[in-house]
C-alpha cells in the first residue's frame, strides 16, 4: 500500500459522483469517488487527505502515457519472485512500490537507477480522511 | 431511558486521567462502549451497577435516581435492577446450573428459570456443576442469571473475549436474539470491532476517559474515514505466503474472502477490507 498526502484543489460533481483534483508533492492526481460535497464533508477545497494507491493498481511504464495521475521515480530496488516483481521507486524522498507480473517487468528492460513512471487510474485511488 | 453523567479520577498506565462521560441509553437499545484497555470502559459499567462510586455525577433509570452526588443519593447495587455479566463468568462453583440462575430470585419467580434455561439451550444441563461445563456454556449460565430478573439494563463486560472464535460467533448470535426476545436494554463493553458491528445499534468510542465519537457503528468506524464504498470489517483467519505476496484470508461476518497483499498481518488482527466502488464486479446469480 502506498500513501501520499495531498490537498483538494478542485471538485466537479453530479448528484452521486465527484471528480476531485488533488495536489501532492509528486504531482497532481484526479480521483473519482461515490460522494459529493453534500454527502461527504471532507470534500472541501484545501482539505488535506491521504491518497492510497494499491501496489497492484499501478501501470509501470518507461514513458509518460498520461499528463495526469502519473509520477516519475528512480528505481531503488527490485524483488523478483516466481511470477511477480516488486519494484520500489523513490521520488522527492518518498518511496513507492508497485507489484507487477514478471512478464510486465521483463518487457520494461529496467534496472536499479532507471527512471520510470507509475500511472494510476482515477477510479483506483482511495482517499483516507 | 437511562441517563448517565459521571466523573471519576482514574489511574491508567500513562498516569492519572479523568473519566468524564455523559450519555443516554434508550429502552430496547443495544449500546456498546468501545475503546482500548485502560480507557475507562469497565469503570462506566461498574459505576452504573453501583460497584464503584463516581467522584461526582448523576445516574437515572426511567425517572428513578440511582446516584446523585449533589443530593447525596447512592442506591446500593442490590437496589439497582441491573444484570451484570463478567468476562470470567463469576458462577458459584458449588451450585448447579439451575441454582446459579435461580440464586437471586424469590420462590414465586422460580418457574422462569426453566424457561430461560430452555432459551439459552442449557435445560438439559441444569443439574450439572459449572466445573463440568465448557467456557461457552458457563457464559450462557451467567447470561441466563443476568436476564432472569428482567433487569432494567443488561451490562456486559467483554463477556465473550475469553472464548474461542467459533463459540464467540455463536454466542454473539444468541446475545442478539435474547436482546430482541426480552426487549432488553443492553450496554456492552467491547474492543472487538466485528462484534460491535454485529450487535450494536449505537457505539460510544471512549479514549482516555472521554467520548471521542458517538453514532452507529458505521458512522463511528467507517464513514468519513475512507472513501472506499466497498469496505468491511473483518478478522484475519489465515496468512499464506505465495511468491512474494501474502494471501490473507479474512472472515467478514461469516463470509471468507482472500486478499493478495504485500503487507504483513497476524492471525486474529482486526482489519478493514476495502476497494473502490468502481472495482468489484456485480453479476446476477442465475
């Protein structure tokens, strides 16, 4: 599980769903939740929340595939198992880990010290208040 | 309705702190006081039962004053119509199951004993002594003894925490059934979140003697804490290492689910299992 602190900078919403723009140390993220500012009082501009990214929810890539929800990092360590690889990256002193299949990892052709991108879909970010 | 508004200085492991609680319990309600060890939970029950005195405060049961420090009112425990179940059963070892339950009853009330023993499924064991019963059976005797007098409030001090997991689940169901059947007003002390969810209408979250949060179990433990709409409390039953992952089996109210994670857990950990509402699939069972 990866956690990064962020604050809300924008909210667009329907009667049940909100798209929230969050500013964090590692970049801007969009996240959608089944709430709106009337039903959840944490949905306020400038409110601080934790963004939780599950390790298996990242798309790990060598190039930036989206202008948002992507952050870059330097590969610090790699733990390879029989089927899965856990990749740790560092960005601005924060560590993040992704769990990808060996098939994905082998295709990336990366090693310790490589610069890579983590992308996460807006529907996969969990907010913790 | 029961009104409790009490203060008492206590000594905890971090030093002195003041228990300062004010709450009401509606008739027929199942209220739980949740909190860590040393937060003052048990003291609240003991004060209501009259086993301990607060430094100051007021306790009222349906208009009848049990305690009022300003007017010097302090009803002794035997004059307060409360049923108390302790963690360690507290049965008389030299009395049979029947005698334990009938202990505090007048002669004319004795016919209620058979009835209640049938409800808690102990009628066949009524002539046995506590030492020949299992922990779960002993606790059912204690429960029967506490409710046979039709108490104004049933006070339960972590009554199931010494029992095995499967017995605990069974007794939780029985407790819920008894609460409804006898229209009891119940105040439970527990630190087991799944238990709190299963049994309580309302929860008071006590921390260092003060009420930190109050509401339904959902309001107190889930809402406004995590945005996952697909979130459940459960207990870790099993952890298997597989490749570089841990496969954690979690019991969520009797449903077993498996979660793949890189985090480490211990068997028995209480956990929140959650996902975004966008991620689970939903499919009609044809």
